[in-house]
């Protein structure tokens, strides 16, 4: 069976995995160092995108370039332009820790390309929440052989979220629930879970900010 365009792109991506893994390890070490004196950091982790997921993001089922809502191809050179080939995540205890960690990260990674604070679009909605940042990969974060390997990414993605944001986002992602074509019952149950996570997150942050242990 002949390989599909997606198979071929996945193979190209796979051939660079060792370099991407090396950069991810250096970036994780750098972020860990940046936050070494920051309180309430639960974990820091980096990963390289799965080759099959990468190919699906870049190409449609028929092998043509994936396009945005305007019909324009998203990427001319996906092996260079896809921003989350390397992605990191920082999990913190409290919502008030998010700006603290962001400020610290920006002291160490000055070249920020994009910032997205993903929140539900209306005040009476509950759902996915996370802060996403795109930073330039510094030269000293690139392992040996990077520049001679052909088109390589120039950026990496970093997500900063609370434990409760993560507790909702990851299981919901693994369940594969996406879009508005879900049954009403499923959408209502997901909204209830998201609202519960938001409520717990908010109340925990309030306890931390306004009710120190000596007052309890």
C-alpha cells in the first residue's frame, strides 16, 4: 500500500524526533530553573508532538493542506511553522499564581510571539481554561545538528494552568468530546463538570488569599 501524504509528512517529522526531544529537554530544564524559587508550582513537563497528530494538523484527509475558516492554507512549511511541535506545561496550585509564573517566565524568555488566555466566551458559560504562550526557541536551546537538519521550528508553546483547570481539560480531551454536535445531555454534564472545577478553583484561591491558616 502506497504511503499517503500524511504518512510521508509524519515520517519526515519522525526523522527529527531526537533533535526535538533534545530541545524539549533543554527547555524543560530552563523553565525549571526559572521557577526554582517560585512557590506553588506543582509540576513542569515538556513533550514533542506525536508524528501522526502533527500530520493530521497540517493536512486534510485527502492530503491537501489544512486550511483556516478563510480557506487559506494554515502552513506553507509545516515542519518550520507549526508552533507546538515542542510544548511545555506548568501546573500551579492557585489562580493567583498564574500571573506570578507568567512574569517569571517572561524574565527568562523575552521573545514572546503570542499570548492566549483561553476562557469561555460568556460570563454564564463554563469550559476549557488555560493560558497559552508562544515563545521563540533561543539559540542555546537548540541541540547540536539543529541548524543542518532542514526546516526546524522557531518557536515552542507553553501552557500555564491551575490543577483544577488541568483536572477538567485533560480527561475531557481524552474522552474526545469536541464541537457542538454532542448530545444535549453530554454537553450539560460537561458544563456541570467545568463549573464544578471552576468553583473549586475559585474557592481554593479565595481561601489562600483571604483566609490564612492562623485565621481558620
